[in-house]
C-alpha cells in the first residue's frame, strides 16, 4: 500500500475513567467507548458513596438534620444550611428576623465565592494551568478564616437555624469581611490575567462542550451551567429569599454555551457576590437573630444557656415531649447555591420529623448531561466538560 493512500485504522476501545480519577472531582465513574481519541459513547455511574441522607432525615428532628446538609455539597455547607432553614421555615410558617436574613445572605455569598474559587483552581489545574491554583487558594483561605471566626468551623459549619442563625456576628468579623470586599476585585483581575486570554486556555475551552439554551433547559441545568447558555434564570431574582430582594446585583450570562462561557459566568459571579456582601454589611440592621417561635423546636440561643447541664435538660425535654409538630402537608423550596438550584421537598405527617425529605441536588442533574457534552468530542475534552459543570459527588449520592 502506498503511503499517500494508506488509512489509519483504529480499534474501538472501552475504558473506565474513575471512580478513583483525580479529574472526576469525586467518585464518579465514566465508561467511555473510544474510537481512537474520539468519544463514541459516555456512560456516567454514580452511587459509590452510599450517603442515605434523605432516609436518615426521616428519623431525625428538623433541627438535628441540619448537620446532614453540611455533608451534601461539602464545599458549600453554609448555602446548604440556609436553603434547608428557608424550606423548614416555610413549612412551619416562621419568618426569620431581618438581621438574621442579612447574615444568612452574607454567609451564602461568602460560600459562593469560596466554592467558585475552588472550582476555578481545580478546573484550571485539570486543563493544565497550575499557577491560578496557587493564587486562588490565597483568597479561599481568607474566606475559611472568616467562617471560623463566625461559627468556629471551616468546612462543615451547621450555622443556620430554623428561624435565624446560631449566633450573631462580631464587629471584628464585619471589619475583616469588609476589608476582603475591598481587596477581592483586584484578586479576581489577577486570576483573569493568568488565564483569561491565554492561548492554551482558549484552545481548551472555546467551542468545547457547547449546549444550546433550549437543550440546557430540557436537561434541567441550573446555575452558571445554565446561564452560560444565555438563559436568564436565577432563583435569587425570580423567587428571592432572605435579603436578596434588598440588594442590587446582576446575573451574568453567556452566549455560546461552551466551557469558556461558563467560566466567564462564574468569574463575573465572583464580582456580583462581592457586591452583595458589601451591600449587606452596609445595610446590616440591628435586632434579634432568632424568631420568637424558634426556641420551641430548636436549642435556645447560646447566651441563654447558663451551663452544659441546662442544655442537656433542654435537649431531654425535646426528646421526651417531642419537638414542635409541623403542619400536615408538603412543601418545596428552592435556593440558588453555587452549583445551581438546590431544592428541598418535605412531606409532613404532622409530627416533629419529616415523613419524607427529597433533595433536588444540582450536581446530580448536571452529571446526567455529561454524555451530551462528551460524545463526539476528544477524550481530552472530557476533563474540561467535567470541570465546567462543577459537580461534587457528595450531593449526587445523597
């Protein structure tokens, strides 16, 4: 056979990517059928964590389920806490005080910044940009220090309460966070200087993983993964909760719906979250941090507990007499967490425990779109597509 007429023949190959692959962002397993370097078929498999959080909640009070929400998307514990508290408050007909609403909005947007920073660091590292990983952890460490200052924890916070928050924020925290809002815009510019117009970054993200607005809606995508396709949907705008109706912010949108557009959306969201936090700090009202009805089914505020024995007695009363009963019925409440729309669905039988709790986790929905993004693309683009949907397997295997 002459060299100019020779054809390169490839054999179809089936490989496993994961569940112990560093670029799958958790125990995600992808079974890939390859023709050379082209992905013919992509089949995602989840379920390796065996969490059972929805089932565990049926045997706990509404209060004691809060620590479980930390472990969903463990990068966004504060946002999970806030979403859960807002949902249970709607079920019980309770409204948190204004100061508590502002505080919850602040910590939720701090979480968005922390989550997006970690996403940027790992997504860039997967594609081959290591420097931005080192830069971004500088600001994430600052955010985690602030979390520790407000509640004593850095990762699994359990800060929000049904009817408010666990404890008030200090002036030292407010001053440090305000200083962060002044410094952070310059840091975002540093991230963008590193990769925004880098030719390798553009080659790996432009026109990769393209999904149209109509397809994104049909697949149930939310958050920046949806808005990168140009769909103007944000729960904070369309169904505002806490203090989101009292602050001004824009919703960044993409045009093509490719990896680069989703990257740009999240980078602009960093600026908008910083803007929201600054407004909340400037408008922060004085007043209580727990609703009057909250102590009926939750622990009293920290300053009202005289000693450990009193706390034990209070908890004993909750166990023996039972927590406050919820109205019978069902409720679904959605909030905008860093990865998209997080929904809590409760079925109440009138007791102090949920008869059924169901979660609408954005990572679970987004993992299902991987075949649509990857099939027909190169195997190298699979890594970019996993990073662009920003998933955490903790809330997939809930």
